[in-house]
């Protein structure tokens, strides 16, 4: 289960840190580590840079803690600092910005039709014990345009709500919903045909005719 | 109001989030009862999300947290009591 922040704990923590109990900041920032790193990874596309930027972000959050007004959740505020850190590094590096290319695809009709199937056999999460599956999923998400990838990351992977995601990314709530929908459509299309290999095969005992979804058969996956 | 497959696909995400109004949800449910394709699209989309959202898929680099907190300690020391 993802580490979800607790609002009461946070405001109390912040008060105490600013009053002098600085060591508490270690605990305050913990639930933010994952989303900070993965957002920066999404923006910077390089693990070492993302880690460096994450450390810079956390230092900045620490130094500016007295400026946090509590208008948003702490994590949201920390993530917008992370986003600015990431974007700032991109500008400095003067690398070609994905943003400008992908902003185009937002307005145009992209093809978001799903992979057409007539049945679906559930792939259980146990299948993730196979490294190839994790690699496949990461590759698919990596292949998304950045604006969709960021939303998938915060909404689905870090389980943030629409409002928080919108605030952290500096976009409208409507945009969060549209982008998440499109991201999921693209991912279903890319992954559904390839996930079939990871679904448990129907066992001979239970496989008469049209089996039930989810299959009651023996799991024969590697 | 009859709803066709293209409509259902447009609302798949909202449907999964429970964000469609009661009337639309009823229409989609009715459509799903008899449409194998949309049922499969829905099930596969849900399955895909559950899989990639699993915390085993995206893991922090080894030692990330330790290095981060060490850096923080340095900063705290440098900024003085």
C-alpha cells in the first residue's frame, strides 16, 4: 500500500519543525519521496539526474518550509517544487523539450481506440514475480507522451486524487481526467495483446467450453 | 437512449472511477451485459491499471532513501541550530 500522508500529522509536524524540532522533517518528507522521484524521472528521463534533482527538491522544501501556507496538502506543494526543479533543469540543459511536441497531440485527435478483444483472461498480480512483466509495464508507461505519463504516475501509481494531481502538475482538473483517460486507452492498446502471455492457462479440469473470466484453472505461468 | 461501443469507450475511465452519473452508468451496464467486446475492453483496462499500479513495478533506486536523508542531515548541520 502506498504511503499516504496524514493531514493532521503533517500540520502538527510542520509546526514542531518550525519551532525547532528539525529532525522531524525526515518523517514529514518520507511519504513524498516516491512521487518526487518518479515525477522527476518522468521529466528528466535519467535516473542519476532525477535523484540529484530529488535531493535538491527536498533541500528546497526544507529551506522554504516556513513559506508553506497550508492552502494545499504538503505533498502537493512539495511536488510542485519538484516539478519546477525538473523543468528548470530541462531549460538549462537546453535539450529539446518533449512538451512542445506533445502539446500538439493534446488538441489533435489522437487515436485512442482500445485494443479490440472478445474476451479477457485476468492476469493476477502474482504474475509480477516474473521480471519480464514488470519490464513490459515500465516500457509501456515510459513510451507515453510526458503529459499523459505524469498523470498516470500521480493518479494511478501514487494514488493521488484529481484535485491534488491538478495542483501538483499546474493543470486544470478537467485536463487531469482527459489525460488519464487517454493514457489508459493507450496503455490498454499497447499492453492487452502482450499480456495474454502472462495469463494463467485454463487447467484441463475446469476448461470446458467457454470458461469464466479469471479462470479457475491451474496457474501454469512460468 | 441507446449507447454504442464508441460511447462506452469514451467513458471507460470515468466508469472505472465511478464518476459517471446514474443514468449513464445504467446504460453502460446494460450495454456490457450483451457486448463481449466492451466487457473485454473494460476488464482488460482495469487489469492493466491494477498491474502497473502495483508497487513492485516502479521501485526507488537502491539506497535512494538513505542517500537522501544523509544529504538532509548535512543540510541541517550546515544551516546550524
